[in-house]
C-alpha cells in the first residue's frame, strides 16, 4: 500500500504507536512498582529497591520467632496422592509376616468383628500414616502405641502394603437399604462441612482419607467424638476436628451406621 | 464467492450441535442449585456438568464459529477459493475428535476439574489431550488465515486488505498467541502429572499461564461479533460503515492490548506481586477503548442507514431503523448487553472494587452476559445472515425475531439477578446452597429468577436450531454473492500500518514480555512453589 517504510521512526504510525505504548508501559511500571508501594505506610519499606522487590512479589523469608507452636505432637507424615500406590511384592510378603501380630484384633484377613478398623483393602498411605503417628506419639492408644513404637519405617511400609493388597471383604452388616445421609452426599456448607463422600469414597477419594465402607460403627463413632473433643488430634491441619466439632450427635450416629452398612 | 460451502457448514453445524448440548447442561445446572430443586443429588454430577458446559462453550463452540466464519470471510472477501482446503478439513476433524476425546472422561466423572483446569486438581489425561487437539486444530486455521492473506497481498500489492479479512486475521493472530499460555500449562505442567510422570505441580505458575489465555480468549470469542458489527450490520440495514479506518484501529487495539491483562483474574492470588497486578489493571482499562470506538462507529453507521431511509431529528432517527430486520434486532440487543457487561467488567478490572465481588456469582453473571449475551447473539446473527448463501434456502424471519427476543430477555433475566446475588456474597463454583438458612434465604428469589431465565434461554436455543433445521427444507432461493458492508468513504490508499500486522504483533509480544515475563520467570525459578497434585475421579 503506502510506499513509506513502516518500521521507521519517520513513519508517524510507527513512532506514535510505539511511543504511546512505551510511555503507558513505563508509567504503569513506575506507578505499580515504585509509587504505589511507597505510598502505603503499612508496608514499611526501606527504599526504592525494597519497594520494587515488594511490589514485584519477590519472596522473602519471614521470621518464625513469633509463631505459635502446638503444645502437643503433630503428625509428621506428608501426604501425596501418589504415596505408596505401587508397592513391591517383597514388601507385601514381609508385611504379611509382620501382620501376624495384628491379626488378633484386625483379623487374619484384615477383617474382624472386634470393632477395630477393618484394614483389608485400605489405602496403604492411610495405614502407614496411622502407624507412624502412633510411633511418634501424634496419635495415642493404649493398645496400638506399644506395637508401633518398636516398628521400623520399613516395617510400617510393609504392613501398609500388605493390607492394601488384601481384597476388601463385603461387610457383615451390609444393608443396601440404608439411604445415604445428607451429610455424606452434600455435607453442610453453612457449617463448613464438606460431604463425607467427597474424601472417603462413593463420590471421590482424597490422599490420606481412609475408605470407610464396612468399618465398625462403634469405631467410627468413637473417632468422630474423639476428634470433636480434641482427644484425637493427628489429623493434618485439623481437617477432621473442624468437621467433627460441627457435627451433631445425631449426624455422627447416622454416618457411623451408614458406613458400616456399605460394602 | 463461497466455494467450500460444505467446509463452512460443517464448522457451523458442529458448533451449534455442541452448543445445544452445553445449553441443556447449563439450564440443568441453573435448576439444580436453585431453590426450585427439592431433591438432593450427588454434587459430583454438578461439577461434571460444569466441566462439560465450560469446555464446550469456552473452547469448542466459539472456536468452531470463528473458524467457519473465518473460512467464509476468506473466500467472500478475498474473492478466491480457500488455499489449503485439505488442511482446513484436517483442522476441523482435530477439533471434532478432540472434543470427543475430552468429553468421554468428563462424562465418566474422571476429570471434574472445570474448564479452567484448577491445578493442583488433576483429572484423566485424555481430557487435557482432547483440549490440546482442539487447540492444535484451531492453530491450523490460524496458519491458513495467514497464508491466504499473504497470497492475496502478493497478487494485489496495491489494494487495501478488505476490512473483514483484516479483522479475521487479527482475531486469528490473537488466538494463536493467547492459546500459548494454556498450551504451556497443559503440556509442561498438567499432562506430566496426569500421566503419572510427576506427582507435584506449581499451581501458582499454572494459574499465571492460564490467565495468559483466559482473558484474551474472550476477545477471540468477541472478534467474530465485532466483524459482524462492522461488516454485516451496516449492509444488512441498508447503510454504510461510518469509518473503515476506525474499524481497523479497533481490531489493532485488540491485538495489542488484549494480551497483557490476564492477571486481573488473579487479583487475590498470592503468587503474583501487587505491582504487576496494577500494571495488568492499567492495560485492562485500555481494552475498553476499542469497544468504545466500536460502539461509536456502529451507532454512527446505524444513523447513516436511518437517515438514508428518511429518519429525522436528533433521536427520531432511531425509530426509523429497520427493526423488523433480525440483524438490526440482534445488533441492538448485543450492544445493550455489551454496555451492561462492559460496565461490570470495569468493576472486575479495578483492584479495589474487584475485592468485593471476586469469586462470587457476580463473575459468572458477568461472563455469561458478555459471552452468552453480547457475543453469542451475534453468532446467531452471523448464522442467519450467512445461511441462505450456504444452503441456497431462505430462513424464517418471524421465528428469528422471536428467537432473538427470547435470547435477549432470557439473558437479562438470567444474569441480572446473578450479578445481584454476587454482591450479596454468594460464592461461585458450588453445587449446593442451603436456602433454609437465614443468611442465604434472601438470595433464594434471585436465584430462582436466574433459573427461569435459564429456561427461557433453553427455549430460545431450541428455536435457533429449529430455524436452521427448517431452513434445510425451505424453498430454494438465490441469495446472490455474499457481500460485506461498504464504508462511507472507500479508502483508495491506506497507511501500511493499517494494512499489515508486523508492528502490532511486535507490540503484542513486547507487552506480554513486559507484563508476564518477571512473574513467570520468578515462579519457574522458585522450587518451593510446587505442591502435591490432587487427583480427582481417582480410584474408589
């Protein structure tokens, strides 16, 4: 079209558009990175460079001096979705031997009617975390703690791998007629309770959340009350305590019986 | 001259078919989370549905419309057959296959991550692979638009590029560049995790990459609408385009400033510094300019048409406009919705005002008004205008008017209460609201109204498909060659700047580097910003 060269400062289209763009960009940068941060007295900046770093979002280590420490032992297990999902055959075999001592309460096949958790088919990460928490003291139980303190890390991994390898057995209390309580399917958003099923199965599963189908109602109820009263506190970031504290006694009863009746 | 009619029709038919499916899902979503729904349902179905609705409406539907309309513009504005017909078909099939590949895992509940992906949530890899196929298919279109323009310019060195083609190529370049953000996010961040090669993801960086795509994608959706304003509307109402140069400047402004603004979606995100949020806010303000230019030019063009028809007076000319014409009606509705939506947008882009509506239903109301309202109603107009030239059969004007009125009313009834409950603080992305609670019950009436609007939209959508389907059996009629609007003053020569893209693409990339370079570089360098992935729809 026009014979004039476009990429030349003599072309007014070029010089004007580039000039206006550069001016706007420079002004926005100066205002955003220097003027606005310095204009905020709360930021307590030491100078222009500090203002730029602050506004650009350069991370800085904050002092841990004033932070509040829990006065009890917290869980040191870091949960990821992939954790312990691919166990070796050797680990499962070792776990089978080690699990002999668990059989009296948890059953020879990982299932029992002793109102202790049924471990057959439980996610390995879940079993491992609880064992580790018993060992470190983050979770305390007169029966489990003495077992766990003497286990090595590999022992705990192996036992967890073995139980996750066992097939889930249909619950002896299975009853398909019990309808899912609202708290399981939709939670109670106004009380900040997510649906139980969104972490514990049926809707979805989340890392570290146990499979609850077929667990003893007595056990589930006891744990929810323990979370609510604060006698159990190895849940990471109070996930379960915050939920259990908001649940009514009736809801706790409902979910305990519902899950017991699930396959 | 339209030669590859089957190619163009295939794009439009697939676009409107998936649009119909997504519209049903949308109406269902409006219903289940409203007080009209008394039964309780698995909330996972809601997220499954939202993922499908968003992925179709956000990625598949507008992309197919832009591609189909782009091919139609290429052939009719450049008056020569499309170069690369086979490639165009390959692009179409990539989009079609990609849509199916993405929707299978979504339907099965394996990828209920919503169409914005939201890492560290990670779903089934097929969902992301499907989305990538859709984008790759559309990139073929981007390349074809560029090749066709270059070939035409070589043959016609002394002619200005026709406005419709200039705008069409502007839209394709904008899409080509803006899709890069989400492509980087999916290919380098999400897919390795979804495939099990890594178990952690930098969710903050992923959100920054997505914001690169997420705002400018709106302008990619918008450009067919603006092309219809400038090159269909004045011709359809028997007028002239007020200014050809103003139109070109508007499209150029979109190319330059639509990109470096996406961080206004991350105003409450901690991983981007406040200074960069301010810079993005400034450029978001600038993107109002091309829209204001457009509103002025289109109203002026309407006034020209009216005065040619004998319209008189300062405002009296408005009544002399051809209101019986569906294109007139659609454009007027579109501009009204654009006005309200744009005003809401100015609130979203203000760092402080955004704080009161961030992550509330206001936002969903806003983008439905802009996209579902102002933009999609012009997609209907484009289809109505183009259809007789593609099928050689006339469409029913009366039914069109009813459909457009219903869409306009439905969209206002849906989105105005939607904005309002957002101001009341109703959060978005939730499947369930307890309307019996005293704090939530004041929102019940507005949400019900919104759901009613959703049903009106559904009826309008059915009518739209009815018009097109009935058109297949209508009597044959010769529609003549497909033409675009003629400007008031036909430019014989125009400056090289308004006839080429080199300078504007350089500014677009330059501003992207200025506004995104540091935040992205910093997050890529920091190792401690990775978090464990949360797999959704995993084993039970």
